[in-house]
């Protein structure tokens, strides 16, 4: 059984950052997301160290987990943030991220969102189309301000990840092709109401090899050279996020290699930005769930949990594997069991794991659930969303209340 950092069995019971999972489940009920801010901050510090030489700005992609308690910790630690909606921007400001460290990405920013971000004086709009740039220019003119823009390029690079989370191929909706991005940069430079500050590329998510980053850095370097030849200044280059983590038994992306790949882009006059989401929070969170029933069929044995695909969508949507471990080591021969949720969908399954047969009421932890867990949860099947709690040096505290039936109306 492979445990992630912060988890250990002591006297036969599973602890997360020194707190017994059973205590957390008793206190807040299940399903329950439980996060360790400290594990997240450790990851942040490690990544910062990898990129130290480049003096890079780390902007947390908060779509991975936008729990306000975690956001506040990262803001306090000095991180920047990448947002993709007015809602995320409002949360970023509430968490006290400095506006000078807020980036706004997304192919469909509304004019209201643009005004909200201009009003907040964010650092950069990562612009993804000519139409968006026109709209932003108009809104900036209406407000009598200048909009800082980075042009998102789609470098047509295959990041070797799941097709649903690939963003840097020509067939994807994201960014502008290299010639279009260059033209957009020049067009922004001619505008009274736009201020081009840099280039941006994001290739996809859960990337496990540094190679795509090397290729992307080459493309960006070439574009910068071309723009600078024309007398433009490129003060910032954002290589995106996408740093992969080892679900199941895979390897972790070597982020120091990514930093090396980006090193040539960093100069005294040019800042490198990275936008990690998953990397900071995936392993800092688990989902606690209790067994409802064990059902033996002629084909297999199902363990029916109280957490389902509405609470953690990743296995159903991407076929991703989140290891499931019992709270208590019990005697009995391990056998393959299929862990499923209560939702009326066949895709509501977390997969098959070897485990001694549990009993109803037994507690399990679904690992590496800190990224794209709660943030992608829904009320499907009219199930209120779960609660979120923090564990800090063994102490438990509630970070977001469980939704109630009233929230369904
Ligand atoms: N920057 C941009 C522009 C992005 O679109 C994303 C993620 C990130 C940064 C952060 O990527 P990360 O470092 O977390 O890989 N729901 C999917 C992942 C979707 C990622 C969307 N964009 C999943 O659960 O695997």
C-alpha cells in the first residue's frame, strides 16, 4: 500500500498530519475533504527553490483548489495567483493576493469580468484571441485606463498527457498560433489602451516529462527574439503550469529540469512566471469516506462508499487512479474489490484495489484528492457538497461547512 506524505499507520490506525482520520470523520461527518496547509506550503517552498535562480514568480492556478483558508496561506507566503473567472478574482482579492501578482487567463472572459479585473488593477490579462483583445481595449478606453496584456501562444506541442487536459495543440481552443500571437503583440503595442508586457504558454495538465517545456521554451525564445528585433520589450514570459504528480505509482515531474528549460528565458529585464495548480495541492488533500454496503455479485465484489463522482469527478472524467486506503489495518486476505459511489451512473467508480473485505461504517481515505477534487464537485443526484477541513499539527478545524438540503433549492 503506497501512502503519500503526511500519512502513516500508527497502532493500526491511519493518521494524517498527526490527526486520526476517525476523529476527523466523527467531528465533521463524511464524505469530507481534509487538507494539510503545511504540506501545500512545503511543495510551494520546494518549487520556489527549484526556480530560485530564475527569480520566478509562482502564481498558483486556483482552479485546482479555491478553498479560502488555503488561498490565504499561499497569499501570506508571497505567492501570486492565476484566475480564470470573476469569482476566482473575487476570492483572490478576499484572500489578499497582491493585485500586482494576479494573472487572468481564459478564452471567454466577459466584459464585466474585464472591468472587474481592470478595476482591481491586476498584473496581466493573458489574452487568447483577437476578439478578446478588441473587447479589452474598448473596456479599458471606457474606464480611461491601460490594460496590461500577455499574449497566450498556442505552440502546437503535444504534452503527452490525457487528451481532455491537453491545451497546447493547434486543435485546442487555447491561445493564438505563433504568427497570430506575434501580430497580436505588435497590435497591442500600437494601442493607447493596451500595454503588452509579455508572452504566455500553457501546454496542458499532469505533464510528467520536462521535454514539452524545453520545446515550448525554444518557441518562446524565438518569438521574444523576433519581437525584440522589432524594438519591442518583452518583460515577462509565463511558461504556464501543468506540473504532474504521481497518482498511483507513477513518477513525479522533475521540476528542477523545467526550471533549467526556462533558464534561458530569464534575464535581468525579464521575469519568468509559472502557474502550478495541482503540484501544490494534490497531495495535500484526502477525501474521507465511509463504506455503506459491501455487495458480492457473481462477477466481483463492490464496496459502496458514501462519496461519489459528484464529490470527486476525476476517475469518472479522466479515468484517473486515486489510491484508496483503509483507516484501520484489519486481518483478512487482501482481495480485489471495486470501490464505487452511490451515484446512478456506471462511471461512478474509483477503481479496483486490493484490500481485506471491509464492513459497513468502515472508514477509507481517497488519496491525492487536494487538486481538482472539491473545485470540480457538483450537486449531481441532488447531493449537497461535502465539508472541507484542515489539519495542522494534529489539530482539526472546519474550513467550509457541508452543504445542506437548503442549498439544493
Ligand atoms: N495555467 C492555465 C492557463 C491553466 O489552464 C491551468 C489548468 C493551469 C495553469 C494549472 O494546471 P496544473 O498545474 O494544475 O496542471 N481538471 C483537470 C485539470 C485541468 C487543468 C486546467 N487548466 C484534472 O483534474 O486533471
